[in-house]
C-alpha cells in the first residue's frame, strides 16, 4: 500500500452549478503530488490543497517538453458508490509513454492506490446527474533546473480532478469533421502512440483552422503518404462500411491506443459485429460513401465516450453520414459502454474498480 501524507483544506470551495459543468473548468479542493529524484526513486506521496506550482524558469519541462499526461474518469453509480473504469489500462499506457519520453516508470499498484485515495478525498465532487463524472488528469513533468538536452533526473507526478458534463456542448448529436491535408499529427517512429502534450500542441493549428470553418474536429491522415486515416482530434475513429466496423490499426505507432477504443472493439465484437483493425484509406471511405455503403462514422475517447460523425468534409466533397443522425451501432455502443461506466449494467468484463 502506498504511504500517502494528507494535508487537507480547512474550508472547501463552493461547488459549481451541477447543471452547467462544461468540461475542465472547475477544479476540486486538492491535488496529489509525488516526487522523483535519481537514486531515491518515487517518494513523498501526498494529497495537499489545490494550489499554484513554484518552478524555476530553467525547469527542463519548459524548454524540452519532457512531460506526459493521462485522462480517466470516476463515476457515481445509482446506489451512490464511486467507481473507476479500467484504470489499469491507463497506467499501462502511462508507462509506455514514460518509456518513450525517458521518464521513470511508476508502480501500477502505487498509482491505483493514489487514484483511489485521492478520489475518496474528493468524493463530494463526483456529480450524480446522468452524463456527468469526475474527470481525472494524472501528469508528470521534468523538474531539473538545467539547460541541456538530456533526460531530467527529477520529476513531479501529479493528479488533479474536475467535475465534468458533456465534452461537446451539443452532447451526443453528430458533429462536423474536416479532413486536414496540409499538416500532420504524427509519423511512424514518433510519439503518436504516447500521451504527450507535444502531440496536441502540433495539432492545434489544424483544429483552429477547422473551427474557423465551422467544424468540431479534424480528421488526421498519416504523416507519410497523406492517404490513410489516423484519428480524429482527441479521439480514435471508427467507420461502419457495409455492416462491418473498421478502425485504423495501431501497428505503425502513430495512433494513440485509446482505452475507450479497446473497450469499444471488445464490446462491439461481443454484440456480434465484425470489427476490423487495419489500414483504412480516405479513398476507401469516399468510395463506400459513393456506393451507399458508408453506414456510420464515430469517434471514441474518454472525454466524449462516443461522438457520432454527421458530416465529413474531405475538401473535395462534403459527405453527409446517416442523414446527420446518430446510427444504431454508435447508439448501442454508447448506451452499453456508459451503462457499465455508471454502474447501471452488469460489468461482465471486470472493467470497473470501486473506490
């Protein structure tokens, strides 16, 4: 069991309007911190009041972007209990990211202990309204005070949380997606499979361009041939073509291996759908649309869970998918997955962990 030191607030913050939470706007009373120093390892786990950080301007995270983050949620079940959804998979991905960024790995059980202890402290921040949850953001930053391009020898692992509503203001209504052809998000051998801020920083220009054109997200193509589909903004992507569910394969290492993605694949197969993980070109999607075989398209991710695609703008044509309505596959997946997450359905896969 991880030994955690507690320094709790004397006066808690006023709670936000539970009916208008938005996403990532209201932060809870406390934060978790654990330090790493070479020769000592990870140490001094503590839960302290949410506060600003004091860091030297020469900290390596500011100059060489040696940092990583994760995202998962805590859910309030109908009987008032709180549970996490597959935190072990987030921790496994965290350590794959750490390995890629030369950050010391964390002990899986220590992180589980930290998550459970921290959410327990903040349990009154876990909302009860349908569709709401407590978003959990673990992250690590390099803290060596030195200008020199090499891995840091000291780090901070932190966790902050915020109660959230729907990621998109429009909820689960279909969104409009723009295919980005000028910029790329990741290439084979890069950090596309890792959960690092740099991936999102380089994607902002495409996202900004799409938003100015009235679109919700960007569909990224591969960084070499600009031909194959990678992912949509902050989500993995699925297409239902002639009854089959197809999602881009991960073996190139340029797509984030989403926890919601892997859960969706398992659920869809359990429902009886054929799911293919393979290279998928934009041309194949366009051809399926022209032949009337593009049944549905949707993204999956921790934040939005399932986000149906109503319009896909390739630059050459605007494809209206399923009459701009959520399709039966996406709807069934969303209903099934969220029912497990919120404890409203049997968890036959053993995915949830009680806090």
